[in-house]
């Protein structure tokens, strides 16, 4: 690892990299921040980005900052979990930091706040940061409007939301975490991103700095220890990560995890990244897990044992990886009304699970019915060269109407999912 100290302009210095500052001896930081930028260079490429689920937003006014690999003098690369944070002021957006090949080593470029999202190497961090720009929301008269197609915002009373299908670019679809060099992302800044370099930038907040410090101090976040599967990939807030730094299974609630998976399937269908056939397999897998949760709870008087919780979490980790693989395997379809209808059903199931209006057993039946419809759509498309004829569209619509009514009935019957922390036995 090589560390360089160079004189730079005041505005750029405010964007000193989190991954850099924390890894540098204090003696090198004696120069004023407005005068110098610490540049860290590493000869080994950063690992691929892990696949993870975005936690629910903790409240209105938070913005998502994606996770990334940082580098420290002890242990090398370590994962800083993605996290919801409050921006330093109204009107600014987060431009993630990124690793780029500098000709002889990989250099980390600072993340920063500013009025526009700038260049971040084409790295597909997800959740609105698809590699170019930001599709997660925008500021509207002092309030942030959230795109719920890519943000998990349905658990709180956030009224300033909208739906916009995000078409993810093809700059990076294999979880590559760096720009340039052998195996890196071949993407250069466009005109808008170049212009954003001249904006007034604001440094990461104190909470973000502390969040990274805590990640660096946690051995389980190091690539050398986790092999690319960090103990904690994402957190609702920096404080929640500090409260449970080694394993978030204590905060794991099966119903919430089920909802997150259904939401991800919905997002993939809307964007065209997940086909009906892939959704059918994902729905079937989710139905099986939901049924297992329901059966275990029934057998245990409404709770899960610690062993059962661990088993369910492992199965959901496998399902999560499969959804991520399906969304990035190159198979895609143009966004269309049939897939949007499928996505709507998935999202309603996710909302029912999060609110507690639907139980795991009810969600299992819903996912099973949706798997059947998705498989039918897939089979019809294969038979017809990729399209549905009018009669098939009408038939699918009838089945979706029936499913929609069933979802509504399940959300408004007397059954409710347990919301308290699962009992450990």
C-alpha cells in the first residue's frame, strides 16, 4: 500500500475519502484538510460487491449511501455496510466513492455530497445507483421524493413517494467494484458528470465517518476473514450497526426478510431484469420458505427457535443470491404491462408482510399462486416466440384479478403476523 500527500484545491479537499483518511497514520494528517488530500493506492484489486438487501428506511429525510470496499493497513480490504443517513443539508445528493485503476495501482476516489451526482466509476451499487447518475429520488421544495421502485420505503409513513421504473445500464452487471484496469469497468465520465466536478462539494458527515471507523475496527468485515461475504452488508442507520456489529441476526425478523425478497422480485420484473420464468422460480422458492416459517411457528406456538431462525436465514441468503444472479445474468425483457401486473402483486404481498396484515402462511399461498401465473406467462411466451396473444393476455389478467382479490382478503382478515422479536430457545 502506498500513501501520497498532495496539495489540492479547497473544494476538492472537502471530498477526502472515508476509506483513505481512516487508514493513514496521524502524522500524515497534520496538514489542514483544506490544503491536502490523502491518496491511498493499492496494488490488489478490490473484491466484487456482495449482494445484499436494502434495509427499510428508518424515517423520512434519510438518504441511502451504498456499501463499498475500503482499505486499511491492518487486514486490507474491509466492507463498509450500506446505510441510511441524514444528509448534511437540504438539496444535496450523495456521489459514492469508487476505486479506479491509476496506471500502476488502484486508487480510491472520494465520496461526497453535492447538488448533482457526479462520476462514480460506472460501478453498479444498486438501489438507484446503477453506475451512471441516480434514480432513487430528488429534492422537491425542501422535501425528498423517494422512488419506491428502488428504495425500501414502505414501512414508514413516507408520503412523498413515486414509482419510476429504473432501466439499469449495462456498464457493470457482474458486481465489479472498480473502474479501469484489467477486468475493471470500461466507462468514462459523461458531460454531466464532468460538470458535477465543479459543484460545491460537502464532505461526508460525522455519522458517515464514524460508520466507516466502526467497520474498519470489526474483523468480520475484512475480506481476509469473510472471503467476500461480510458479517453485516447493510444497516438501517450507523447506530444500528454499532449496536450489533458482528451479526444482525438478532434483529432478523423472518417476515421482514420475506417482504424484502418479494420487493426485490417486484423491482426486477418492473425493470425487465427478471423474466417471468425467473420470477416463477423465485416465487416458488419464496413460497417454500414462507410455508416453512408458517409450519415452524405453528409447531412452536407462534414463535421460531434460534435454530429455526438460523435455518430460515440461510435459506433466504440463498434465495437472495439467486435473485441477484437472475437480475444480472443478461436475460431481460422490455418493461411491459403483463410484467408490471406481476410486479404489483409482489409489491402488495411485500407491503402486507411488512404491515403485519399478512402472515407467512398467507404469503406462501400468494407466492405459490403468483409462481403459477408467472410460469404460465413464461410458457406462453416461449411457445409464441416471446409474446402473448390477446387470448392469453386476457386469461392471465383474469388469474391476476383473482390473485389480487385473494391478496386483499388476506390483508383484511383477522390473521396477523407476529411483529415482536422472535423468542430464542
